[in-house]
C-alpha cells in the first residue's frame, strides 16, 4: 500500500516476529518493494497475494466499494468473468514479480471469502495448478476470544467478518484440498493506542491454539490518505518490542510459517503455532 508498511513488514520479518507477508500487487510501492521479498528465503517466510477488489485492482472497472461488493456477491449480481479476470491479473502480477506463485492467498478487507469471489478464486488457482497448493486464509473466530472480551467492539467485528464467508470458504477449500489456518486472531477497531493494542495482543496470544493465524497491520511511517497510520505505528512499536518476546515466552508459543504448520497437519504431526 505504501513504503511505510513495506518497511515495517520487512523489519519484523528479519526480527523473526512476522512469518507471512501479504502483498497488494496494485499498491504504489509493490514494484519497488517486491525485489526485497523475492530475495527472502521462502522456507522462512510465506509470501502471499492480498487479493484486492476495493482499493487498487489492476483492471479498469474492477474497483467497487466494500459495501457494493458484499451486496453484489450475496445477490449474485457480480460479473463472474470480470471477477475471474481481475483475480487472474493479480496472480499474474505476483508471479511475474516473485518468479513463483503465492504461498497463500487472503483478501484485502477479507473479500476472498465472499460468494462468487471465493468460487472464482479457487477455480483460478485450480486452473493454474502449479506445484503445492497455497493455503487460504480462514477468518474463523475462536470462541475463547469472545468469552474473554468485555467490549462489544472486540466481539462484533470479528464475528461479522467470519459470518461473511468463513464457513462456506472452509467447506470449499476442504473439498478441493486447499489448506487453511485454524482461526484468525488480530481483528479489532484500530482504536485505543499502543497500550490497548498491547492488551489485545496478550489476549490473542493467550487464546491461540495450534494452527491459528495472528493478523497485524504495522507501518513505520505516516502516509497521506491512510486513516490507520497511527494504529499501524502503534502495532509496529509493540510487535518490535521486548514485551512481545516476553509474551511469547509466557504463553509458550512458537511462531513459524503457516505453510509449515499446515504441512505438519497434513502429515499427521502435532503442529507448531
């Protein structure tokens, strides 16, 4: 999306705090930052496609507001061929820059799980059929998070995101053999500053189970037009801090790439988190 986000992601990856980076291939800084990602060890970090239909899609006429996209997907009025063409264009752009397909696919504003979109995404991935299957982000919310949250905002947003398509995407992914993370942590309203984010992070880590994915949105710089700039910088400060290491030790968690976790699950071994 912008260089501040790219810098934060690369810094946290080098620190071993982040094990997956999701790429907005229509973003203004993709061309400049993708060479750094290509040089990273794919066994140490998963590089994936952040499918975008609402901010910076590649093809003319593809951009819609999130509300328009949700309504169109549930009414089945979206043009399937246009959705498929945009998905194909973004996968092609990723392949061209990285020299390989994505280790995973998720969606900007979670659009990858919506009706029509999820079907065309899985169909395009199957048609490409290159090597191992990428994992697909699940937005399923663990019930333990809801039980430990006292604020409605900490429960409602994750529930809505999950309700919009996690169950149907999960069923389709299982049927076609695409692996997924177990549950998604890290959803919040981007309010409250550094201290609240640190408190939320402690809750998410204490609730984490085998195969869960913790989503984050850090940035090293403020950017014009990015309404989440301050929240992003708060996240970076917490994730890069010694307190984060302390929290991991306290909860006895090991952070590893999701591709390794899902492989262990498929092999029948107990996965890392």
